[in-house]
């Protein structure tokens, strides 16, 4: 069982970041912290509009900062606390980073009520390619598979 007082402390930190940086016009109302062994390793807040980077979500920024601080691309043993349920991109980043747990406050449905329709993306990912809103097509798969074969045979690759 997780320590609820500790969870609450770190969630409050994520929510505090979301408010502070929203008020500073850094981006949307989202904040996140990455915790390892009861200590905040890194934090992040939404910086989409202040950096013109659509991937600069709070969770992605926190994950990037944590990986840089720990000098690794995997965050085993870490917990991601975020002020809102992660969008599909942020959820994928958390999975790629191998965090142990995600704790969030507001839901994607709460975010949709104020104009952040992450739920649309959850549904879009499940659509067949031909049914997606952005036209998507496959081209040159054999050429790409040749590079995959090289990777597969590469003796000094670092798996992730």
C-alpha cells in the first residue's frame, strides 16, 4: 500500500506548479513531478505556448528533466505525479520511461470541459488508419525494414 500522506504532498507540488506557471503565462494549467525514493527528482509544467513546442507538456518536461538529472532514459523506481490524467503522448512517455506508477488529480474529462480534449486523442488512436482525422498512409516499408534488419543485427545497440 502506498503512503497516502506522501502521495498527497507530491500531488500538491504538481498542482502548485500548474497554477504558478499558468499564472506566469508559461502554458496551460498542468504540472508534474517525478519522485524517486521519496524525493522530487525533477519537475515540469506545461510550456507549449511559451516555447512553441506542442510536445512540451508537463509530464514530458518532467520526464525529460528527470532523465537528464539521473543520466538515464529509464525511470525505474520513480513515480510520476501529475495535476491531470496524462494525454496519450504523456502516457506513452511514462511507459517508455518505465516509471513505476502514475498518480493524477483531474481527469481527461475535466480537462475537456475547459477546452483540452485529450479524450479525442484516446479515441483517434484506436481508429483504423483510414478512419483517422489526419490522413495517414504507409510508404516504402521494405526500405524501412532494411534499416530495422540492420538494427536487429547491430552488436553494440542499446535496447530500450
